[in-house]
């Protein structure tokens, strides 16, 4: 079973619609841990259910694809298949980013 932080990260990632992305930092802020962008990446790397939790939609704030358990090429393919523009340098268009509203643990 995942810890509360990981559950919140997965809940935030599930809020990203197809064709859009959010940054690791935005997810960290949404779950109340502004300085935990790396921890967000680690949680997503351990994602056991990539379908319901679309971890491929989380990228670096700079637009860089960041990591992905199945490789950057596969991450780019998935994003492109959803309509996300990625330039020749492997960066996501700024227009693809969305804000993630704050998420609090369920009680």
C-alpha cells in the first residue's frame, strides 16, 4: 500500500487530462510539499498502474520530458499521441501546461 504522499501524487496526476501536462513542481505544490518535486518523480516512477495514473503527463518545469519508467522515447510517443506538441529538442510546448488545484488528504 502506498503512503499518503504517494496517494496524493497519484490523485494529482489523475487530474491531468489527455493532451495536457503538469510539472513535477506543480504536483508537489498541489499536494502541499512545494520543495518535493524530486519526491514526486520518485513516486511516479513506482506507479503500479500507468493507465489510471497517467505519469507520462508529468514533465519538468522547463518543458523537458523528465524521466519515465519505459524511457523518454515512449513518454514522447504517448504525449504526442494525445496531441501534446514536443519540439525537436524534446521540450513540451508551454501551452500544454495546466495548473493543478491543491489536494488534501481524505479523512
